[in-house]
């Protein structure tokens, strides 16, 4: 046994977690504090684990959850924090949006004409703003780009994998339910996307909206986790709602407070005693490797080991698993 793993279902309302008062409105700061309190409660109940080295890990929106939780944990000497790891994390909305356009073009997803138009309307003096440009022509071309990357049928979590369920579009109807595949993490300041999300969240029949990640078939998992036998075996409270892969109710009432994680990372790095790993699968487009690499570079830490391939052994032969660049107390790593 190498380690003990504790999983937190957070915020309340996701997975099999629930709120006794049925109120699910929350925000980044409240979630970080509640996660900290959950950790404290766990170690109170199981003090035999309290002296173990503690590493905090998460992926995707865990790029916000983990650094904000670490801010609380690093102030508590009773918690033996040693480091954090974030996989394909949302570290900066602006950098994630800007980098995705480059990722898309250089992976052959955007034609040269669209790329030239994006450069013309969204860029000035060598700097591009694909995140919140006020140029109308830029926003129109960005709608074309977003349609290709997120709504044409490409698997946003793995560019080279098929899309389960076929080409999904941005929404569809399934019986009485409106199914949306937009989780709200990208291009949040593009006018048409912003308007669409605001209208969706204001729908009076919110209970008839279901939020499913695109190109993901969660049917088998949902059936399994919602079966009475499994719920009983896992000691799921009878009052807990049915398990869903994503909760529209939580997403609808969630307030995103942080647009970037620079302050949190710099606070951890400034302590000079925590190890940080930022790692990315290199064909994920939801939180792409290029954006997280730019983010790590923006922290301006001293390079300790230049970018190099890392290897693994398969069938007695060494193979390249990806690339890694090491800075003082932080490393950026890709997985191919």
C-alpha cells in the first residue's frame, strides 16, 4: 500500500452529497472553506491518518478547488500538507480561452481563412484577445471557432477519441428534458455564450434541464450508482438525490469568484516548502495543455530542469510518455 485516498464530493448537491435545507447556492470561497472543514472532520474521526503526508489533487475545475483549498490547509499546522497536483486544470479563464484557439488551429481544426480573420479582428500589436474582445467582427469569428471546437462533434476531452452518442450539438431534447452539454467553463465572456447561459439559468423549469458532458456516455454509471442495492451498500442517505454525472441545479446557482489562480499558486510557492505538479493530457481541449503551460510560465519561477521527455517502460522497451519542465517547487508535465 502506497497511499490512502480520500474523495470529497463537493459542493453539496453533486454526486450523492446533499444539503439538508435543499439550498445549493454557493461559490468558490465557500466551497474551499467547506472542503477544509470536511478534511478537519475526517482527521477528527480518523486521527490515525493525521500524521501522514497530505497531498491535495483534483482535475478540471479542480484547478480552482485545489489551490483555494490549499490556502486554508497551509494555514493549519495540524494538517501535514506536502504539495498539490492539478490535472488538466482550469487555472485561468483568459489563458485557457486564448490558448485553445491556437491549439485548435495547429491541430488542423480551423481553416486558414478563419485563422486569418481571427488574427485580423482579434489581434493587435502581436497580442491576441480571444477571451473578451469588444470587436464585433472578432466575436462573430469566435462564434465560428467555438462551433467547430465545441459543437461540431469533436470530443473535447480527447480530440482523437470518438464522440459517444454521435454529434451532440449544443443542446437537444430527450423526453421532457432539455439536455445541455455546455458546462460553462470556456468563453464565458463571449456575448452569445453569455446570453445563452443566462437564459438557460433563468428557465422556470430548471428541474427539466439536464447537464451532460459532451461525448460522454454515463448511462451505465448512472444506472449502477442509482440502483437501490448499490446505494444501500455505499450507505447513501435515503434523502440524497439521484446520482447525476453533472448537476444542473448546482451549476445554475454556483458563483465563480476567481478568474485566475496566480495569487493562490504564488502564495504556495512563496512558502518554499510545498511541491506542485501541473499535468495535462495533451489532446484535452476542455482545459488544454498549452494554456496550463502558459499559466505555469506566467508564475515566473526559476527553471531547474529544462523541458525534456519523460519515459515509461512497456514490453521491456522505453517509450516517451510526454514532456516535463521543472521549476523551483513546481513542475509542468504533459501526458501523450
